[in-house]
């Protein structure tokens, strides 16, 4: 016993013991991490099984995966998405997610898959994908924003507002988004009176002037007189298309006649006889000048540019159909030959 005890007091023995314990801890930690990774992989594959679809035209079931296939397949998936063939794009993303081992790449693919479901209109599937991503990475601001878009498109505005709190905790400025959701909720609410809606719309406009275009459009649907009192001629460019397509029954001629910009608009449109050519908008002033010179076949055509992603669209939008940005629409007008009159409205 006397010969054994000193060995425990030997510094070399203590160091060796610490090394052995450290190795054991490292091996256990590695084994546990490997187990957790395999379990997560199994859970992910099980989760993705519900998104498999027999409607997909691409047969990836028996296609062996090689690492060099990753880049061309992602480019192909994006090309399918851009051309509107969402089912093919989704099939490729599902195939890649199941065969890629890198967690960061897998998360990026999951985000693309959710975004594709969102653009394709499969809102519940998009919601499930985003919820799965946030379960692992709750600080992903991009996915939080997109989850909010999904809830908004599903008219679940309470759920969409719940997304705002974590975004604010991450330092995001959510003031405009909050007011945008309030506006969307007011517009879709069928239980409150017209007067109450108008009151709420005025309050939102005071708190967020960037929503001017949408609020003017909403007010014109509710009460023409209130809407005309809200219209700011200095912001004519933002609502020129809405005012251009208004029918005669919704015009307030007293307000129009008292303002040179509005008078120019409706003189060029043909609703006023008194010449006016000073709107400050080049195409509109040129059309009014041409009309004053006897050219009666002119008209304005409109297109809509997203100021964020620079995509152009033939119809107006509240959110950009491409990048989902709010308050990003820029109205672009050009002179064209008039076509047969219709009663269509952009409201």
C-alpha cells in the first residue's frame, strides 16, 4: 500500500489522468454530436416526406447524387422558378436537401424551397418550411420576414404581427411594416363601419405617410369626398394612374378646377375643356399640350417598377411580386395612342 499511494501523488500520473478524462469527454461529445446530427437528418428527411409530390415531372427518385451536380441543379431550379414551373423547381430543391450534408448549404436550400412555395401560392407548405428553419435558427431575419408575408397572404394578421416582436429584438426597423399590416387588416375587416375605417385610415396615414398611395386607393372605394380631401396634388406622381382611371362619377370637379396639377391631368384625359399644361409630370404635360394643339388620340399607359429589385410589372402591386418589398412601387407613364374606352378601374 505504501508503494502504491505515492503513484497517485506523482504529477506525471495526474497529467496522464487528466488527458485520459479529456479524451473520454471528447469521444463522448463527438459520439453525441454525431448521434444528434444523424437524428436531425432523420427528422429532416421525415419532415420532407410530406412535401414529395407525384405531380413533379422530373424523376429524381433513382438519380444518384454527385457533388459536382450541385451548382448546375441549383441553377436549373432557379431557372424553373423564374419561368413559373414551380413544381420542377421544388422537386430539385427537395432532391438536393436530401443529398447535401453541409448544414449551411442545406439551410440555404430550405430557404429557397420555402420561397418557391411562397411564390407558387402554396402558403401552408411555405409556412411549414419557414417554421422548421426557425426552429433551428430563430435569429434568421430573412425567414422571419417571409413567414410574416405568408401569414399576411393568409389574412392571419395577428400571426403576422407576432413576427414583428422577434424582428425588433434583432434590431430591425418594423414601423412601416407594422402600419402596413394595420392597413391591410383595416381594408379586409368587414365588421367595422365605413366611418370607422376612414378614421383608422387617416390615423395610419398620419403615422406613416409612405402608405399614401394605398390609403388613397382604399378611401376612394369607401368615400369619394373624403378621398378627394386627402389627395395631395404635390404627390400626384404617386397616384397618377389611380386618378387617370377614375370614372366621371368619382370626380370632385371643384377640387380639380382649383388645382393646376389636377386640372392638367383631367384636361389631358378629356374631362375638362379649360386648357391646363402644368402638372410637373413630363408625359402628362406633353399629352395636355398635344391636346391643346388638336391631337385628340393621345392616352397614357402605365407600368410599375419595384424600386428595390428593379423589376417592372404591367399591373400595380402592394408588395413586389418578385422581392416582396412594401412601398416599393414606382408608377411609370408614357404617351400612347388611345384605345377603345372601358370602365375598368385600378382600385
